[in-house]
C-alpha cells in the first residue's frame, strides 16, 4: 500500500519560526506514515496536477504575497479532495491580499487583544517596523502581545480531533479572527478586548475549527505562535489529529 503524501511550504515572517514549525510538522507526519515534501517556496503551487497528487497541504507562511495562480492551484487541489491544514499565522495570517485564500481557509487574523491595547501593523516591512519602534515603543516590548487565557473545547462536539481533551490555560498570543460563519468550531477562548473594541463586550472567539472546500477538508488552530507552543500536550494532540482528519 502506497504512503499518503503531504506537501509543506514555509516562509514569510521569521518571528513565527516557520523553519522550526514546518520541520516539526514533517516529523509528525512521517511518524504517521506520510511521505513528506517540505519546501521554502510555493513556486510549484500553480501546477494543478502536481498539487492534486498530495493528500494534504500544510502552509506555514506568515504574511507575504501569493499570486492568484498559485492560490488557485491550491484551491483547486483542495476542492478536488486534497486536505488543507495549518496553525496560527502560518495559515490564517498568510497572503492578506488574497481573498480566495481567506475564503478557502475560513478566517483572517486582525488583532492580538492582549492585556493593553496596542496598534497592529498591516505589513511587517522594515519601514513599518521602524515607524512603530519610533512612535509606539510599547509595541516592541518582548511579550507585549501575549497573555494568559483559557482554551475551552466544545462539550457537545463529536469530532475525533478533540475527543477526550480537557480545557487548559496557555500563555501566548490570543488571536482575534474575522471568521467564515460556516466553520465548525471545536474550541473557543473568551476575548475581553481592550481599547476601542472594549465597548463591544466579551466575545467568544474560535481557537480550533474545521470546514469544507469542495471535496476537501480544512483544519485550523490559532495556537502555534512559536514552535514551543506545539509542545503543549493538548496542542500537539489536536493538531496532529487535525492533520490526519484533513488528509484525503
């Protein structure tokens, strides 16, 4: 019996440790019997038949730009049955100008609520970072966007991805997402935003969800700011299960 095949591409903003995280994903998948292609480019993503040859695609690329022909290659592969799975900014803060990417993946990061209100850059370019450092030095304090928060699993869910898992506390970035209303939410966190958004009250925000794109399955978790977060037992368990669930 031939092995299932996975395609991992990584790059973008180095703060999310795409090299380390994608290497971890490769190890996990190989332990689960996959043949894995891992690359630091998406230059073959426009080859539709090549992308359709994979059972699972894992993007690990924060921000950056992807031309439509690459996105459409992935989109058509997933629609044909290839799975798509990713975490944190590696999938749902990728290619912010690609509307089809956001439509397919199910959400887009817009803020880290944090314990104080801080402005958020739309582009992690050198000139933007220089502007922030000079005008908003509080944004550059280590850990400024991180906080303690609780991840709560949906008790009425029958998904095997979260079966038997208990709620847990984590200290990392908390994501505020703009989400597709069709997603199947598997875990949430309560967001008590600071600053201008606070007048809207506490919001229940998805942390883990699944959805479908044509014949393909999509899995996403907002946990995974850096590689060490993936070592948390609950995070490793549901992320690995999510990858397997999404794969064709």
